[in-house]
C-alpha cells in the first residue's frame, strides 16, 4: 500500500463519497477509484460496500481507517519537522478542547499564535473527554485540553495538569432557584447538559455524581446539546438548570442573562489537563501551540491565586 492509496481511502470516508473525496484531493473520480481498488488488492479485502444509497465501510475498512489516519498524520508531522529545521515554523495543528478549556484559554492564545506564527493554522474540535481522547488515539487530533478524572483510562497518554475545573450551577437571571442554598432543594429540578450522563467518576457524569454523593435519585436531564452556546441560550430562556463552567457567566451576550445558583455543597471537580500521545512526539507547530496554552494557563492560575 502507498500513501496516495491511504489518502484516497481516508478522503472518501471523511467526505462521504467518491465524488466529494476526489474534489477534495483535486483529482478525477476515476483516479480516486483506481487508488482504492489498488489498496483493496494490497490488503486483500473489500473496504467499501456499494449500494444504491451510496457507500459504507466494511469491517475491514473500519479496521484500516484508524491506522490510515495515524500513518498520514505522522507523515504530515515529518514534513513539518523538516520545514522547521529549515527555519520555518508552519503547518496545521488539530487540537481538541472541552468547552471550559476553550472559554478560559483559547481566544487570546490563538490570536497571539496568529501574530507570532502566521503560517500555522489551527483546527479546534470540541467534545467530551472520551471523544477527544479517541480522536488523539486515531491520529485525528494532535493533543487536547480537556477535563480528566479518575474514571478515565489514561494509560496510553502523557498529560500535565493546567488547572482545576471551576463548575457552577447556571440558571436564567430571574429563576426561582436563585433562592436555593442546598442541592437537596434541586431534587425535582429539570436540567440540560452538553452530553448524556456518562460513567461514574467521569466529567460528563459530574451532575449525577453530585446527586449520588448526597443520596439523591439521578437528576432529571430533559435535553442534551452539543454546543455550549446553544445550551446557554436554552437555559437563558427556560427554567432548566445547567452544571457548566463558571466562565460562562462572563461570555459576551450571556453575562446579563445568566446567574449562579448559590448552593453550599461543593461540586465534583476535575483536572483540566493537556493530553497528548505517550509514544508520539508533537510536531513543531503543535508543540508551539501547546507551550503557549500551557504558559497562558499558568499565568491565569497565578493571577487568580495571587501568586
């Protein structure tokens, strides 16, 4: 198999069809089809199932995809390494960020990166820790800054703690819950979340863990939304509550619409960590962005603690 064959295969998967994959690679559909056929011959298996409704991956294709992404990612990193040795810091960085990490760290750092290194481009993916870690394993992300707790398997990663998460209970400005002082008074409340409740001890399950710590039945989560913006918008217009990052109270457009429910019980925390593959070094561009994010996080932490 060749790199061109792997690029053809991944392009079809990521763009959804042979036509779209060929367009993305700037080549004819017939040429892309030939590359995939040669790859199938090389591995001795059919990678796509074709039907009237389109194409889908076979089990062999699914098994190859993660490996193909890792190979292509490492080749791209090798090219960036050589450009860096020639004195040019360039390339594309793919970083994953939890909503809290993005809100607290990303905007000023990305702007400074653009000023200092204009030839580096950045793609930021959001999602829960489990999704971001899977994307690192499959070579789709270089590193991530996300919440990590004791319930997450980190055996194949190296990581450093940047700060502790700072969660709070958010509601609309005139919500009746603003008079609440204890979690016990929230037993019948309705909630929204950015992800479905997960396994015990993981960041996505903090709300359920908090209720469990106080011997309460699981919270009534009526909706989950992928986007933090959409979640905050929904909370600002309804009676729903949301366990989210405190920094949301400072987000433009929501600072006058949202408030914090002042409960006395401490919310379950998690470490906000920079996570990267244990065995694979970062590219020069990714290393630079990781260093800038780490430095900014340290500065923010010191200013908040007065040290």
